[in-house]
């Protein structure tokens, strides 16, 4: 009863992957991870017992997965302002005649 057809699944996954790729290209890849971001992550997640007041040992390996998590969190914080800017900058015109042709079987 909750099953969907392969075609619908394929269409949805394709849209989702395109959206994720656009977000990665336009938002995530432009985010800079600072030393302060890493310190904050260590402090909030109690990874090594470091706190923001303790000196950061740069010789410790900075885990790539940690960087991805920081980047993802910053992207989530920036998403709403980013999408609002896009909505304000882009005008979308819909061809109503073509829309009606596509909407009717």
C-alpha cells in the first residue's frame, strides 16, 4: 500500500540528486571552514576533551568527516538566506498554454 512505481521512484530520486548537486555547487562548496569552526565543533562534541579555552593542537588529525559535518551545518544555516536571495533575484514566467497542455492527459 505504500509502494510506489519504479518510474515515480526514479523521477523523485533524479530530482533529489539534482537539487543536492545544485546546493553543493552553489552553497556548500563556497563555505569556508575556519579554525574557530573546528574549535567550536571540538568543544560542542567533546571529541578529545578540548574546550574552546584550551589551545588547539593543530598536529591532531582533522577528520574529513568532521569537516563535512561542519560544512553541512553551515550550509543548513545559510540555506534559507540563500534561497530567499534566489527568489528575489530570479523571475519565473510560466507559459500557461504549455502548462495546460502538459497538465491534461
